[in-house]
């Protein structure tokens, strides 16, 4: 008999206890059966049991939708989008799948019958964390939008065995733990045993003459591995379309080296296997600072090579091997940053060496098929691979890149002849635009500039927010822009309104739906603008505030679980969650919290009663080798433990670091946030996407004039945003003038406090203090001191605004109302129209289905 939790009423218990009778609805039965036959468990007794049974049951509905979509796409043969990305930060799938497929009624009722709550059951799922941060999550939002818009398109990436590390705190310091996410199986993937490709590395290249006299390059790799496909169905919302994310797992050619095995050398017998499996073993945990390790290049080539072979073999199966000219009308690839840029050389290799096309024809096809999205302008973040490393691992690709670069520089020389007639001038410009160039820090070493290779090899190059795309055009790729102005575009990022409002904040979603009279805003977010007319309506404001309060209570519960402390839920909830990076300036946030603390300390108890209470939350991971970022985390926890324990101030100010920030934690934190911080040095944050998620959930922004903050301010009303700080165009000048910069006395005081050990650990914090304090050129690179006073002023304005709750709520509503533009549906429509030239292809509705 079933054990049923106390919440189930007695009559239901009776019905369920007649196990095997028809009174148990089909879905309930299915959940139980999945648990019974896949896990050998006879009763649904924990949320985890319920999760496993539910997920494996939902999987079948998902696969049905997937099969119907792909049957249709095969028949119609539309042009396809292939989104190549080293990262897909999917998070959890259960809620999203159930809601996107329109199955929430079925499963919510079935789970209730089993004494379980959908929300709790969903929390038993582990995040799929195959990405670092914004770039990987953007890829995930894009898949949701492509499917929702019925665009034929797949994601292609790596099935990392270990995703983003789990972060724990040990004595306030970050500790990294492996993310073992596949242990209890993954219901959201289907292994395709019939889809495998060989990927080679190293070895040598020889020339051979073919019968017709044509010279061909023959690459004999020293090492080969198998790329094994796993498909992850991607359900669109409110459509039968279910698309695909195909991830590659690396397998050895043979289980073990038989000769070594037979000779009894078991260690050696396993070596090749370990080398192969290492390729898809772990995600590099670096965000915006590339890891120059050979294994990382191996990962990049591994997934690009498998993906291109996969696409080309399907193309050949439909169109034969004689019509490669048709490829650009059937396939378009989007390179998510430079990580998949080896695709330029790989597509050339497949077309020229394998398919026998002439170089020029292949080049025409390659450049028509590829497009490149840039996500950063920070020079240290742009990928460059030593020619030596590339030549050893990918000898044929290095040759191909050299030929591409020869053609490119020759073309440039001719093109620039009239503009730069002086040979030295011209040579200088060509050197500055060469794909292969000297390492400026080590003249002995030559580098392949992956961004330049991507720009030369692509039809379109885009940035991810208006200001960023302008910096791309006017600064980092200006020489290229002057030659190919029409190649450069902007595609401002977006986020999926399904996960980031409708599913993570159903209470606010319901309120919006009631107010607007329909839920059509979920796939037409421009309709949210109609909320503007209600922004000042006191009755609506009260309902709006009630939702925010409920979400704050929930976050307070989480803080209680993590830190064991109660927080005042009437306080202003002030949040900064993102990867820890010097350019994102979590340090500046901490400095302002220290200043707030000091001011509170100086007040009389009577004066303190007038203060606006705040609960500050900071969360984010530091790359394992990013020393400064780890020190910043320790500063947050050290400052937190001092101020949270201070009886004078603890009613007015708290600071908590929430460990292991990830997609699921974001889904809890964002709906509860009242103020969110996006305070990067102007010109450094390409776009930011959490700013959009906060705005969508009615959270006010304190931020710099950077990335998508600017466009959010335009849509929301700049008077509703707490904007501060220097502008991007002034950064270079200010960096040069650091010698003459006079720091604010409040800044000096805080620096003395940290150095003097007010928060303990003074040796450990010294490099942090030094990094911003020595007024010489190059120090305080991210200009914290320059923005400090303006930031404190903006924080003052935040307090004043919060005192006027009607004004605060009006602004809060205006943020949601102004979020229409930031749906990834809008972004994807623009990519489809301006770059991909791909249209929708919707399968017929499923018989008896919802849509
Ligand atoms: F450096 N971004 C990221 F450009 O999350 F490659 N990881 C990265 O490695 C890079 C960029 C890279 C982020 C940007 O920092 C953020 O501003 C942007 O919103 C996001 O990519 C999506 O475009």
C-alpha cells in the first residue's frame, strides 16, 4: 500500500489504497510505474521519488513532441539554425517542460494524489550547469525562444560530465566541490547510439596527388576519439514545436588497448580511454577570462568537428554530394563568442579535403554559413591560441588558417593601396589586422587571434547591447568595420519570459494576467506596456506589494536555512548576484555597505529609527584560479560577520553571501529583489542579462551607464533608475589621469579600516586594498575610487525613494511594464530576420493535444 503524506485527505487515501484499480488516474499510475520499474521503488514517499517518477513520465510526452517536430522538419526540409556554444546553462527542466507542454493540470493533480506538491517535487531536480554565467544562460534562453517561435534550429555543445563546480563556504572562503550531476540518471536526454562521429587530433599532414592531378592534403591524426550524441529535447511554449540541444560525449575508440591489456599492463591499457574521456569531463570554470590550456582547445575542436560532420552528413543524405552550393540556403551557424571559431577552419577542411571542393568555392560557402557573436571587449578576455599549440594539436587547421590569412592580408594590401599608399603605413595596418600575429608580451611567440578569424570567416558580426555593439565597431574591430561596415550589427540580448517571470514568479504572473485580461503577454511581452497606466493606482500597487512581500518571505526563509538568522522582511532587499569579477565591482558594493555601517554606528538609537533598513545579499562564484575574486568573496563574508553580529546596527543593516549561486537560486532570489546592482565600470559589461530578469520582476536598478542598463533605462524611464558614475567615453582619459586623482575622504577612511583589521584577515585583504589604492597608472583599473562618491549619492537616493512606498511601487511596476523589449523572443526574431534568414516551420498540432 502507498504511504500518503498527511496533507492528502482521507477519501483520497482510500481511493489510492485500492492499488491497481481504475480510480487512480492515468498520470498518477504512470508516475508510480516509472518509479517502480526504473528505480525499483514501490512507493512515492519523498519529493525525490516523486521527482524521478514524474520526470521519467514527462519525458515520454516530451519525446513524442520531439519526434513529431522532427518528422515534420525532415519532410519540409527548411533552412536550419545551428547554435554552436561551449556552454548551455539550462538549470532545471521539470517545471519548464510541464508548463511549456501545457501539462501542468495533469501533473499537479497527479502529484497531489500522491501527497506531493509540484513546487517541492521540482526542487528535487539538480541543475544542469553546463555553463559559467551570462553567456551560457543566454544560449539556454535562445533555445527556448527558437522553439517557441517555431524556428527550425538546434543547439550544439558538450555534454560535460562535471558542470560548473558547486561552491561552498569554509570559514568564509570559497571552496570548490565537483558537480556530480549525472549520478541518478538524466531523464531529459536521449542517447543516440546511431549518431557517432570520429574526431582526430595531432599527427601529420601529407600531400598526395589524385588521379586528376589535383594535390590534396591528407591529415593522419595521431589520436582519435568518438563523439557520441545525446539529444536534449527543447519544448517551445504554446506550440507543438519541440526542438533539440545535441551534446557530445567523448568516448575512446576501443574500451582499452588490447595489446597492453594482454601483456598485463593494465594501467597502460586504460590510458587512451582516460585521455578520450577527459575531453568532455569538465567545464572550465572561467567566465570572461579564457583558460589557455590545451585541453580547452581540444574541447572546442571536439564539439565543433562532431557538429559540422553531423550537419554535413544530414545535408548529404538529403541533397547528395554534388550541390554544396545549396548549403548556405539550408544551414546557418551562429558562433557563441570565439569558443567555436575553429569552425572556420574545420568547415574549410571538410569541404576542401574531404568533399573535394576548390578552395575559393569552399571559402564562399563557409563565409556565407557562419556568423559570430562577440560578448566582451575586454582585451584580456579575447581568445588567442599560440601557433605552436594549434599546429601540434590541429596541424591541418593551422595550415588552413595560414592560407586564409595569406589570402586575407593580400586582399587587404590591394584594398588599402589607395588609402595608405606609403608601404610602411600599409604594412602596419595589415599587421594590426592579421589573424596571426606576434604576442605583444613575448615577441618570440606567434598567436592565432580567434576573434579576427571569426570576423574574417563570418557574414555577420554582432554585439549584444547597443553600447557594446558601438564599442565593437568603433574600437576593437574598427579597422574591420571601416572595410565591411554592413557586416556589423547589434542584437540586444533578451531573456525568456517563461522561466524568468511566468514560471519563477507565478503570483506576479497571475496578477499581471488578471490586470491585462489575458496571459497573451507570455509570448508577446510588448503587451506589458499596458501596465504603465496602472502604475500609480493604489489598489493595484497594494496587490503588487503583496506579491513582492510573499517572495521576500520566501527568500528570508532561504537566508534562515543558510545562515540561521532571521531577517526583517520589511527591510529593503538589495541584491547583487553574478560571477565575481573585478570589472563587475562587487568590491565597490561592499565598500558602500561598510560606509553605511559606519554611519549607522555613529547615529544615536533615536536617529537610527529614521534609517531605511536594508538586507544586502551578494552571491556568485569566483573562477578557481582568480585570486582577487576569491579575496572579494572573503571580504563580503568578513564584513557580513561583523555587521550582522553588531547589536547596535543589526536591525538596520545585514549582509549575507549566498553560496552556490546558480540558475535555480536565481529563480528564488530575483522575484524577491527590490533593488538590484549592475555597477560594472562603464564600457566593460557587454550587456548583462540578469538586469533584464530583475526588471521583469519589478525590481529597481542601481547601475552604471553600461551594457543593457542603458536600454532598460530608456524603456523604463531614466528617471526611474538610479544611474551613477563615469561614462564609457571618459574611461581611457580617467585611467591615464589616475596620478592626479584625489580620493574621497570617506574612501580613505574605509581603506584604513580594512587595512587596520576592522574585519580581520588584514594580510589577506592587503592585495585588495593595494589593487585600488596606489595612485599610479594601471592601478584601480576599474575606477572604483572615481565612482565611489557618486555611488554613495545614488544609494542615498535609493533610501529616499524607499521611504515613499507609493513612489517605489510605481517605479517597480514601471520596470515590469518597460520590460517588453527584453524578451529573448524579440532578440531571436531579429537574429532570424537580419542574420539567419530563417522562417518558422510549425508541425501540425498533436491529436488531442492542447495546442
Ligand atoms: F568573455 N559573458 C560571459 F565574452 O558570461 F566570452 N562569459 C564569457 O566568457 C564572456 C561573456 C566572454 C557575458 C557578458 O559578460 C555579459 O555582459 C553578457 O550579457 C553575456 O555574456 C551574454 O551576452
